C-alpha cells in the first residue's frame, strides 16, 4: 500500500515499505468499515461484443444484461470522481519459521489532491510482533502512533516524498500493462462481493513492472526480482477491487493480496491531538 493509495496492484516497493512501516496508520475519521473477506466466485467468460464502445455516461464501461463489460473500455473511461474506500491488505514474506506477515487495514480517499487516510499496519513473525503502527495522513502531515509498546501519544511530521510511496492519486498502470500483455491476460468475467468484475492476469517482467509503477526498482527494494505474477480484478468504473502479486525478492517469496471495498464519497479525516 507510507502506503501509496492506489487502485492498482501493489508492488514489491510497497511490500518493503510496509515491512519497514514507512506507510501505516490510523485515526481521525469515523472507524473504517470492515472490508469483505469473501473470495471471488469464478465464472470466466469473454466480454460480449455489445460491452464495447464509449459508455453513455462517459464514465466506466457499458455492461450487458449479465454485467459483462470490456476491461479496456473501463480503464479508458474510468471514473475520475473523488471517492473513499476501505482497504484490506496482507503481505507474506519468506517461508517457514522466518515468514513475516504484514496486515494493513483502513480507509482512504482517492482521485483527490487533498489526501486523507486512516490505516493501521502490523507485522508479525510467528507469535512475535515486529512492528505495529497507526497512521493518519492529511494533506502534507503524517500522524503516527506506535501500538507495539502500547503508546497512546501521537507524533506528527511532514509527508515523505512521493518516491517513498505516498500519493493522493489512483494509478491504473497495472491494468494498462496487463491489457497490453495480450488476449491470454484476459481471464474473463467473475464476481467479487456480488459485483461483476473482470479478471486480468499475467507474469510481468521488471521492465513491464516499471511501466506499471514508476516506483518499482527505486533503491534496492526489488533487488534480485526477475518477474512477478500479477492478478487484477476491476469493476466497470475501472477501479481495482482486488489484486494479488507473487514474486521473489532477495531469494524470499513475497505474496501481496489486497481488497478494496465500501466505495463512497470522499471523506474528511480529522487530525488526532499530538503531544
């Protein structure tokens, strides 16, 4: 996911950013809504011919009676309206007794220059808590609270540069690169939490990953990564509702899974009291 809020697939730059808790946090607005945990039900079919073309409302893609749509049209005409959504992410790194699990939950605004997010991230290895932090991001300010040691005091500082993984924009780069991967990447229509979605999937090279996300390869966080298996589920408005990525970083497997749900109007996040 500092977590860069994105409706695109999180990359290993994000994975390691989470692992070092450069992007976690929460508090400010009303408690985030719980993200659904039900998996997508498969029912892959090709998008019908009448699901192509410019949508009548110039936002998203037109759908047929079954809900099927053309993913390329959905991305080309994706919604640019500001909205808020809930996030549920897991990152598994390593294997066996050395495997680290990071979970991130919360809520954030998208498609708006006025940043707002409330998230919490926790990293464990077995029964040991390695890091646990709440974070609120409001415009240029980041508010943190360390929960690992039961800290109740909030601190604040300026937002790190965008290259560190923070951003108030949505990036559809992964969807575009997966669509460019050819017909085999189009797995067809499925449903996610009862919503029709289109499933995209392909193995992407480092060059393709850099095209999908300019932050890929910054520093050494992707060292030793040859490729990544990427999957994306998008709705007719071009929003990613689910994503998965599997890769190897420095000889260790890294699996990232993310669900985005409870879409609604952009929200106001209130800064917590510091001191």
